[in-house]
């Protein structure tokens, strides 16, 4: 496919050690083998050039990592994320504060025509129910102000779901501004993914909800399938795609929206 190539490019990936991130490193190696910088707590075994050990729940750690990253950057993949098995503050920091802060810090190093791609989730599909709250949060200036806004607040849903809603709203909100900088921004919203993290979602969401989601999609999506979509959106093949939250759920949400599927199937949970 024309443009679906990362030869000679530099990309940054968060959360590259396991799951979707590991799959992304594999896919990128097949698409021209770009220079890959990975930010994670653990060094990945997949193909990469630079590993920067980074605690993504810490603004200071992110800033230290950014100082070590040279431009130009063709694509930033905000892939790292944690489930509600982690402390609330960690979930909010890693899933909201970190990708926003990292993106802002690296924007001056992202080349014209570059892209920001975030791994969100189908769990964020109800963002419109809390749109005013998400916009108010995103209007806060900087990490500390957003953290203060989130502190102790009733989010109206689980911390994880709220974070994935915020990432979808952020993706849409930033599209026009980043277009002026020559940068595209999109997110990928998977249904349950067949990775080691899935056990955490069974623990936090319950068997009924998870099994419903998996059955509704036909099966779990693989990490590589999600990674391939991430890579496409980060490549020049997706030149005119921006501000989009793209579901990768085998039609699950489409079936819910059109009434062909109902969450009532989980009522017994």
C-alpha cells in the first residue's frame, strides 16, 4: 500500500514490552524497520533501537525521557495503559495525564505530516454522556491542574472507562489545533484484546460483562490486529485521517447503536 511504510522514520512507542505494544514493534519491523524509541517500565524483547525506562505515572519521569528523545519524530504511539486493578491515581495518570503531557512535550519534535495515535478502548464509547466534564478537564492547563480536577471527583463511571472516554474526546478536540501544526491525531478503540492484561479486566469488569463483549465481537481481537491499525494511522497511508476514534471490535458497537445487540444480556451479572 502506498505510504504504508516507515523506512527511514523515527517513531516513539509507550508500553512496548507486552501486548499491543509488543505487536506494534513486530509490525513496524515489517514496515520498513524504522528507528523505534520505547518508553516503558520494562525493556521490550521486540525490535527497537532505544529503550528509556519511564514511569508514565510521573510527570518528572516523562520530562526526563523527552529530554533524551531526538527529532524529527514521524509518529508518537500513546499505547501504554493500565486497568482498574491499579490504584485510581495511577490509572488516571497513566491513561490521561501521561499521553497528553507526552504529546505536548514532543509536539515540537514531530515532523510536518507526522501523527499521534492513542490506544483507547471500546470502554470509552459512552463519552457523550459526560462530554461537558471531559471538556472541562481538558481545558485545565497542564498536568497539575488536571490532576487537581480529577482528585476525589465522582467520575460517573469507573476510572478506566472515564480515561478512555477522555482520550476519545481529546482526540477529537485536538484535531483542528494539530492540523495547524501539520500533525494528525487519531485513536484506536479495541474490544477485549487477547493479551496478558485481559485477566485484569475480567477481575474489574466481571465475567458477565467481559464474556458479553467477547461474544458480541465473535472473539477477542489480537494484539497484532490492533497494532496493525495503529501502524496504519501513524503512517502516510492515512494522510487525510484525523480526529477519528476508530473501533476495532468486529462490529460490536455498530450492533449496539442500531439495536441489533443489547447490554441487557448482562443483566444477570
